C-alpha cells in the first residue's frame, strides 16, 4: 500500500495482550475524525460425555472437559476469547493521532453434552440439567465480561490525544491496549474465584428451586 513520505498512517493489529505494529496503510489525503467500530461474534461448540451415574459424570468431565492454558487443568466448560482489530494513525497540524479504530472480539463457548441424558434416573437427570444450565450461565458471563472490555478498549483508544511523533502515539496505543487487556484478565480471574467459592451454595439453591418447580407442576 502507498505511504506518503510527509504523513504517517500506520495500521495496528490488536491482539490479546500484544499490539503488533505494521506500517503501510492506505494514504489519507484528508484525515477524518477518530472513528470507532466494535465487531463481536459468539459461537458454541460441544463435547460429549457418557456415563450413567454421578461418579461416571464426574470422571467424564474430568477426562473430556476442555484444557485451559491458564490453569493447565480440564474444566466442565470453557470460553475461548480472541481480541483483534485494526487502528490507523493520521498526521494533522504537525501531530500524530488516531484515525480509525476497529476492535474485534470472538468468543467460542465450549459446553458438555451428556449422551445418556434420556437413559437415566429422574434424580440424576435433574442434577445434570441444573449443573449444565449453571455451566452455560458461567461461560456466558465470561463472554459478557469480554464484550464490556472490547467496548472499553475501543473508547480508550478513540479518546487518546495526538502526540508529536507517530512513534510516541504507537507507544501510547500499545500501553493502553495492554492496560485494558490486563484489567480484563484480572476481572475474568476474579469472577472465577467468586464463582468457585459459591459453587456448593449456588448448586444447593438451584437444585432446591428446580425440585420445588417439579413438585408444583405435578
């Protein structure tokens, strides 16, 4: 792509925790005001678990659940989070600022699917349905947290003040991106810690509620 020797118009690819800079974006003759766009998508996939007892399900989830890099262990569900995007720099009045910002986010939620759900006792079926619903809610919340930070990153980058040199602007963009991603990771970890501490009480409450619903429906 063409680049004028008198102007800088850098393209930035935003990735999780890292901002890699690549020169050579389309030349802008009249630098626009900073514009931002957040593109988000979400998908689901499933892994199968077998077994016909509670012990079987525990073992299947431990052996077949997705492995996460953060913990190095398998879990009953997981959410893959990928940030990306593009950012352009433009020079105006002797200063270098942000031209356009496009932040992208794709979340892929991985959930368990029990192949023997229809061939089990009503009691175990109730427990599984309650657990599966809670796993889905948990992973959906991870995706929601990421969406919040994608919008935050867009706004933070869009609001950055122009710098004297584009290299300085580049450094500021990188620093801002890393700060937002670090805060995102801490928020996700904080959520997992709270959820883990409350798991037993939450499941007891949810199971009691479902049993009461089933009783009243008869």
